[in-house]
C-alpha cells in the first residue's frame, strides 16, 4: 500500500525516517509491547499503540468508510469541484498503484483509481460539509486542541510546531491509525487552538 506524501508537512517530518533518539522516545511514550495472555511472555517483535484512531473503523460523515467506492463518495458529498490527473513525477507515494486521480471538494482531497476512492486530506476551515467519525468521536471544525487533549493526552503532549505551505505556523498532532504500531498516522493541524486540517499520512 502506498500513500501520497502531503507537501504541507515540515521537511524533517516528510522525508526522514523516525530513527533519532528523540523520535524513539516519542514512540515509546505512547506504545507498549504485546503480551501473550496464555504464557505471559512479552512479544518483543510487536508493539501496540496506547492511543489510536482506527483507520478501518473511521467513516466520512458517519456514513461511508474512508476507503470506499467513488460513486458512494460522490453520492454522499455531491459533484466534486474538480478531478485532477497529477504529474506522477511530482508524487512521492500514493495509495493506488496506477490510474491515480485527485478528487477535490474545495481544498479537501481524495485519491481515486478506477471505482475506488480513499481519504487523503480534509480541510476544516470554512468547511462544514466533510467530517471524520470514529464511534462517538467527530473530527470537524468544532474540534479544539483542548478537546483532543482529553481524548488523546499522550498524542497532544507530543505536539509539534509546523509551517504549512502558505507560511502559517500551526500545531501538529500525530495520532496512530491502528493498535499495532505502523508507519502511517493521522496528522491533525491546529491554528489558534482549532482543527483546520486532517491528513492521512505515510512516509515515502
């Protein structure tokens, strides 16, 4: 599985592996090793995230999964503002292996290939049309950093400052996409304490 690299992320986040001591400490503060419930032995080959927002259970507007049929996405959100075929030389990685296109609702972006679509980025500022749901959790333009800290205290504690492509400074919070430790994550961007953007992200 490949993912599109989103250009707003700081260069240090987008292009370097998490191999430094600082990054290792950050990961360990929010993970734990798996223990065999029968033998009590620790499985050192796997780690689990103590906090995560399950990608498989997340939905768009509490109706369709984040990986869905393109027709279902259009039925839910209406006719897209544009459908763009990207220059693949400008793409680091993508979810799909071939026939990649970007479907836009305002600045919010979905990747499509054939009859499939997948979430890429949701812009919440000036947008009340698209939300991300996971159980009782709703990520939209009413989410604040304070609210998120009540739900994901470890993730918020590890927040970082980042500069987005328009030069603005934002607060970046990473939330794991699954219980089992993996490279992908949700990246949430906050400005003035309010959620303005969410990306589904994997490194190159």
